[in-house]
C-alpha cells in the first residue's frame, strides 16, 4: 500500500520541522538576526496531506451519522468485499462476535422447524380462505414489487438529480445480491420440499434433503422472496430513517412483512423458511451492506 510511506514521510517532515522551529525559538536570543532568518528560510515546509488518501467516511448532513455511499464504479468491488465478509462470518462468530443475535435467529429457526409439521397443514387446508390476499401478492407480482422499489428510486434520483436516491437504489441492489447468493447456497444444501409438494395429509416432518429439487426452482429453505424483500426494504428504511419522513420505514417494513407472510398463506414456504429468509435479508443489509467502510 502506497499511502503508508507517503503519510509516514509527511508526519516525519512535520515533526522534524516542529522540532527545528522549537529549537530556533529557544536559541533565538543567542543567534544573529541574519543567521536566524537564514535558518528559518531553509527549514523545510511540511507537505500538504493527500486528501484522496485521508478522506473521511461520508456523513449524513441531516442526521450527523456516518453512512455508506455507492457508485456504479465501486459496486463490483463492494459486492466482492461483502461476500468475503459474509463467508468468513463463522470465523468472527467463533471469536464471540454477534453471538447473541445469531443465537436468537438460529434458536427461532429451530423452534419453528419443530412447529412446521403442525402449522403447515392448517395453511394448506385453509388456503382458499386466503385467495384474495394471495392474488394480490402473487409470486410474480411480489418479485416485480421488489425490483420496482430500487428501480423507481434510481429513476427518480436521475430525474431529480438527487444523488442520495441513486445511491440508495445502488445499495439496495447490492444488498439484494449479497443476500441472494447466501440464500441460494443454503437452498442448494438443504433441498427442502415446499409445503405444496407434500401430499395432502402427508408427512410434513420429513422435508429436508430430499435431493430432487433445484435451488432455483423448488428448494424451500430459506425463503428467497423473504430474503430479497427484507434486504431491499431495510436499505430504504435505514437510508430514510430520521429524515422527517417516518412513513418510509413504516411502509418499507410493512411491505416486507406482508410479502413474507404471503409465502406462508400460499403454502409456498414453511414459517421457518420465512423467518430465516427475513432475518438473513435484514441482517445482511443492515450490518454488512450499509456498514461504513
């Protein structure tokens, strides 16, 4: 890295200059005026700091909080940086980092998995009662809604020349990509049947590792819709929190909750799938994608 020697040189020059100036001040009375002026003229001036290297993280002028910004150019590198941190998270967990929230998520998931054989048949047998609700939150419609949110922000940002809206849409896209990669990897490993794949009055307790489902078409655990919508909603909510528009976080999280619940009422996912998918989307967006760097 080139910044270390450069900054070390600047600091060294400044320190030497300061020491030299102090020495001159102490001996000023004992030096002739001409010699004093000559020494001062020969003292090296400190080099100006490299502003590109010493730039501080962006600070929101409204909230005063450090925030992340994104650009089209930085997006690929940021994504790779996020994936490195996400896949090495178990190493940090082993050292005690984020232990309590991880236990909450894992404990909730295990508890819901044990409850799935009891609650899944209820939603399967009463699916017709949710027809109107499910029609509004059809899988294709909800996918379109998840994509439309950052796309709309980006269009509005360019039209209004609002860099914050453009940055928010890029961060939402980054969070979506960050979380979906993890989601698909877990689907590929667990290969869980969906509730709708289980025969009526069948056994809902033996749904993992059936080996016959593609992570892109059938694997249920965790919910991809929940992961995606919570990652996008969290970015939008956090970016507009405390900015005089409290309805934006409320609307974002409400939309995420409703879309996630629709996956249960359609018997497309078990409650444990939705819980873990939502937790992944929220956690990755808030604590990784939006983390200042």
